[in-house]
């Protein structure tokens, strides 16, 4: 663990008059898997969308590798080395799997490197290779999640943000997604993960934050005494999985 | 009688080629931005007036006049985009209110551009040099104007060109990604406002091309060209199917055929009335338009 790759300080994001984030401060260490836990409506997705530039922070600072990115356009943030795998995946339903991947590399100009990366990712996700010519919308939920991850990786991010990658997936697929997350991290990608499934998330995370009602209320490392309390407060029911 | 019918069908198809060209630009904007640009025609009118001015000053050739019309329409289109569409494009979450705001804005600019044209120009009606000076082609007993043949060729070429652009280029990939999932496109690193601007400029340029061919066939320009272009482009788009490029061509040709035949059967005063009647009837039965019907036809009827 070294200097933080992502530093979020006192970020406020509001929808009209309602503040969804009420001064969030946290850091994601270089090389780590950091997890953000919390109940529905706590502001997890809002934080992901604000960090990636889709939503504009009303106040506060967001730094990627020391560089201020708050207020920058999403495409600019992607070019600086951060990609988000959005909630509900949002694959391009009417574009082929290969085109989905090509779109993920839109900020890059190295044609040869892009083709190489597509092949490399097809090696990592053989299910996607088998469906390379199929439209994104025809894939199963698990395949779409893998496609969304692969698409985000096409921009060669230093930091990968993932919003609820296990949402709506069967337990076996969830296991596979988390195996992939651990692998990506081992290969050098820093990961900032939002999860409802705290049970799974705490298995892979190095560090976690608990967010409640738009504020970070707890942070720590998995295995510490407070873990059960955190899981309870994140309203998980993860033991049911 | 048979000759009349054939000649009318031919005239309709040729008139429809002009509508198809207009509808392609209109459809491109609607298909990508999901916004109706009512200032589409007035921007074309400004391009046509710019070319008229160049013609009066320099007596330029057809190619220069075509380029001036296209450039004028593109510039006017960019002005409309900056004022009416760019401010309402970014918040993808407030879709409906933004769509109404930009449509009303483009209506206001339509009025503005038309007023400016009537205020600034000493005459309303200006002559325009024809694309081709010779006699019409004779096909046995039928006649065919070369200008309309050029329109049909351009409409088909533009349709294929756009198809290639959308499916074979990096820019096309970005456009399709934006149409498919705008937020995901932004997260993939695509500069969505820029894609919108370029699509708008491209559509306006296509409108300019259509405008040049039309005024060169009519050999005159009036301020009515603005309203006429918006209406014909929009009706042809709706007949063919909202947002489908081949649908725009089919819709344009269909509108031309409907107009030519109803004019022949019932007289010119009923032409537009019947065209609108058929549009209403079609939208009531098949809101997705003619192209969707044609594509569905090989399958057994539901």
C-alpha cells in the first residue's frame, strides 16, 4: 500500500435541493481493492457517478493521482486513467460484443494496441469470444457484466470503479465476478468497488468504507472486530446468498 | 390514361427524391439526438440565399453554388445547434423537458431566420440558375427532368454513404454508441456533446445539398423554402419511420407519389390535404412507419 490513487475530499452532490452526498471524504490506495458499503439510497451510486464526471459535485475535491478531476467531463476523466463499470452494466445492446469493446477504447488511438487488447480480453473472457459477433443485448446477465468490465478495461485504466457488479446475478456468476476482480487487482489495477453483497466484497477488499445517508460513517480493514456490525448496518442479508 | 398514370408515378418518384434528401438530414438529427429540429428548413433557406447572392455577384458555376448552399446551411445549422440544442443535451436525466425546450427553441429560431430573410432581402423572390439547361429526357412517351434524376441519385448515394459512415468508421461507432446508451458512451470516453454537434453539422450539410438541388430544379428561391423544407422533411420522416435512414428515403418517395397522384386525381388544391390524411391514417395504424412495415412483410402476418 502506498500513496492514494484516488482522494475524495468533502464532496457534496445534490439532485435539486436534496443532497445525496453530504461531504464525503475517502481515499483509495494505489494497488488496493477498496470497497464502499452501505444501504440503498446511502449515496453509493451517486458517488460513483460524481467521481466519473457524469454528475457534477457541488463542492469538494476529487483527485486522481494527485490531479484534480472534479468538474471535468467524463471522456476527459477516462483519458486520465479511470473507468467506471456502471450499475446495471449498460452494455451497448444494439452493437456487437467486439464493437462494445472498441467503443471502450475510444480515447485511444493506437489501432494495433486496441486489437491486441481485444484479443487479450477474449483470452481472459472466453464466453465473450464465443459471442464476439452477437449484439450486446442478446447476452445473459453474467456475460453482460463481463462485457461491461472488459469494455472498461479497454481504456487501460489505472483505477477501475465498479458499481454493484453482482447485482441480479446467480451466486455462481457472482463468485466468478469476484474471482475476476481479484485477478485484475493482482495484475496491477486498483479497484474501487460499490457492493450490496458485503459478505463477498469483504472477502476480496483490502479496505472498506461504510456510507450512510450521504456520509462516510465508518472505515476499516476486513477481519477487524467491527465487521459484523458493518455488515448489519449495510443491511445486507448477505448470509442468504 | 396508362401513359398519364406512368408519367404521374415517375413525377411522384422524382418529386419524392427531393423529399427523401430533405428527410435524410432531418432523420439523422432525430435519430441521434431524439430531438426535432424545426429550424432545419430555415437553415437551408439561408444557405440558398447565400448562394443566390454569390450567383448575382459572381455568376459562379453550379459546383460553387452547391458548396455555398451547403456551407451556408451548415453555418446556420451550427448556430441553431449552439442556441437550441447544446444547452439541453447534457443532462441526460431530464429528457422530456429538454426535448420540448429545444424544439420550442428551434421554432423560435425558425421565426427569427425567416423574419431576417424577409427584412434584409429587397426582393422575396430571386431567380436561381438551373443545374442543367437542356431539355428533359424522353423515355418513349414519358419525360423525365435531369435535375430530379440527380436528386434520386444523390438520395440513394447519401443513404448508402451514411450507412457506411455509421457502420465502418470510428465516428460512426461513437454515434451508434451514443444512440444506444448515452451514459455508457460518456463512460467509454466518448465526448457526447461533440458527437451531437458533428451530427448536427452533417445533417445541416445534407440539408444544404438537398436545398441546392431543389432550388436549382425550381430555378427560384423564396422565404417559403424554409417552412416547405421542414414540413416535407418531417412528413417524409414520419411516413418512413422515425429515425430510420432507409425509412427516410422510402417515406420521401411515398410522399412524392401520394402528392403526384392525388394532384392528378383530385386537383392541386387537394394535394396537401390528401397527403396529410394518409399520414394520419398511417400513423394511427402503423406508428412505426412504412419502412418497418416493409421490413416486417416477409414474416407471416400476426
